[in-house]
């Protein structure tokens, strides 16, 4: 399975839109940039607090362009999709500014909602901080901020359009 945006773009070019949509039918989050830096240094088992500012390229290069399909883990219990730093989440983003259990996504028909789990740095959608434990609707193209990273939210068809627009 592809990991980075460029891998997905290559796969789309290789197999075409219809086969790609069948092979990758899930909504995704794509890491697009950095919005802050760490304001403190704490042990690795704690969430680091962020503050706005620039970062060195070396600190973030491993996540920029990374694609995270939003789906339940193979052995997960029913319920919303959990996103966080630790491997017990359905979607693991192993980065110190993201809380162990950062947020949840719930799919109800065609509507998808995002709920901050009470994370240290909060969850933002299009720059607006979500209230903890209150579901908010997310739609194609929204920018979700987790920790110090911006992520683009894409539905399967929207992801194909985003990949095509890179050409």
C-alpha cells in the first residue's frame, strides 16, 4: 500500500481513476504542512505542547506528504475511528505533538464528523478550535490541524481530484 502522496499519484497514473477508486475507497488525511513548534521538551510518553513558529526541515520532513487512510483497524472494536500517537489507535500518527488519543472520526451515511478527544493541543478545522468531546462535521478539502501539523481531509473522489491537480 502506498504511504506518501507521490506514491498514490504514481499509482493513480498507472491504473486510472476507476481502478484507483476501487483499490483505495477510504477517506484520507494528508499531511500538508507545519503550523507550530514544540514549546517544551518532555519525556516521549507525554504529549508535547506546541506554539506557533517555524521549524527546521529535518524535524518534520518524514511526515509532510504522508497519507493516512481513515479506516478501522483489523482487530478494532466497533465505533468511531480513533486517531492518535500510540499504536492502539485505528490511525497512528507517531508524532510527539499529537496526543495518545487525539480525536475520533465517525461516518454516518455520507456525513463525517470529527471529535477532539480532549487532546493537549486541541483539534482545529479550518483554523477553528473544536470544543473537546463535541462532534463537528468535516467536508472535502477541510484543513484539520493535529498537534503541529496541518492535514488535508479528502473523500475518495476528492483525493483523486487532489492527486490530478498536482500534475
